[in-house]
């Protein structure tokens, strides 16, 4: 059952970025996946979670407290990895604190739609915004993107749009999901 939204407020949990904080919302700055998960959980019960961060799958199992210096003739130190917390799967878990809508992102370099469909099911989220990030398409560092919205209802192929327009279109789809018409649909 969808919960009615009477007024909206937004919080942003952000890793290190080179852009200013957006106006009109509270921003929590974090440096690790563990901090990001803790900040998301500290936000309490929310209606919508949009998880767009490209959090690394792995972290050092035993981080060094200081620089690891080279030693002449010695082999490089062994690097043991451990999984980072799965923020999207954690927020998607059933229960009273689960948001009414959980949206994740899938940055893929091959088998885009199939991998995104699998990720949505595996993580337990409601929607996945899938985008091809292979070098040939220029998504990273580029101004435009082509995405596919994956839901239980199927796959919506969106046209190539400016990244701001992808965000506006996603906000409009979220509004429709909650029974509110979007203010303006992104230009196609």
C-alpha cells in the first residue's frame, strides 16, 4: 500500500565530489561505504530511497594506519579484500523501515538489461535505472545518457537525454508512482 506524501523534504548522502551541495536539502558527507550506509540508516523512515552512488564492491580487509612504504628487494604487500556493505540491498529489505519505493542504479559494461533485471531481483529493490558505462558510449564525463528503467512491470527504454533531464524524468516517474502528476516531463 502506498503511503500518501503530504510534504516533501530531501536528504543527500554524498561521497567526495567536486560539485557544490545542492540548495534546498540537507547533505551528509561521507568517505566510505560503511559511513554511507550508517548515514542512510540514520535518516530514519523515508518514503523514497534513490541509490545512485557507485559504491565499490570491495574494500581492504585490514586498512593500514599509515603509508605502506616500499622496501628494496621486498615483494609488494598482499592485499586482502572484504565486501563493502550492500547499501541498496540493506535499504530494500522488507520491514517497517523499508521505503515505499527503492530505486537503484546499474552501471554495466555488457549485457546491460539482463544484468540490470538480475540486479533488481537480487537486491530486492523496486526499480533499477540501467545505463551502459562502457568507454565507447561516453557516459562518464559526458553530458548525455541513455537509460532503461527496470521494474517488475518490465523495461522502459528511455531516449538519449541530458543527464539533468534523466534526473527530471525519473523524478516525474516517482511522482506518478505516488499518484501525483509530474510538473513537467523532460524533453525527449
